[in-house]
C-alpha cells in the first residue's frame, strides 16, 4: 500500500519508506506530548455516622402515689435538640403492658449530659419490668427535624427495669 500512495509514487519506494517513517516518528512525538489524563479525584469520604443519643434509665424512685423516673441523656454529636418527645410503653415484670405515657425530654444541647425526671402518677415502681421507646414523637433542632433521630437513640438501664426500643 505504501507503494501506491501519492507520496510513494513521487518519491519512489525508498522515499516512501522514509516518508512513512517520518509520519510514525511525528505521530509518536505528538502522542508523547499529549498530557496524560488527570488522575481521578479520590472518592469523597463516606459520611460518618451520626453519634448516638444515649438515654439511660438511671433510677426509679417511689413517690407518694407515683413512681419518679430519672433519665440520663447525652447528645455528643449534636445538633442541639430543642424538642424531644417519646412515646413510652411500660411493661410489668411479666411483660404485660401496664400503661402508655408520653414524655418531653428537651432541651438536649449538643455535647452536654442532662438528667430529666418525671413522675408517673398512680404507678408502683416495683410493677415496672421494662420500658419500650415505642416511638419518637418529636425530635427537632433549630433547623427542623433531626436526621435519623430514632435510629441514633441508644437506650440503656442501670435498674432492674430494661429500657429498650
């Protein structure tokens, strides 16, 4: 094919070979000077999981015709929680539902441990075997709903009654 090209016909077979070699040389030089593609940017780091919001059932204290519950809450990762309401189900030691209550536990500032207490009127503390966090009714901060609030809640207990979700 080289011999039939217009350049080969004008320069003769020997000249065509030199001509073809020159094309290969210049094409190679041209390719060598083409800047290499930029390396791909590193993939963005995976978003770190939000820190847990710990809720500990710390104490159940008998009161006159009531049971006082003490909860220790911690929100190390933020944001500040301005409204936190939980729907709680109280079970007997035999795991029979005793009652259902709603509790407000706000405010819960970022980076601070707080203690919240509430009285459960007409409840005998010894009749509480466990407490279920049935639903997070509200969990908001200054910018609206707190993302994954229910998932972030980590319940624990220091008393015989278990706190769970």
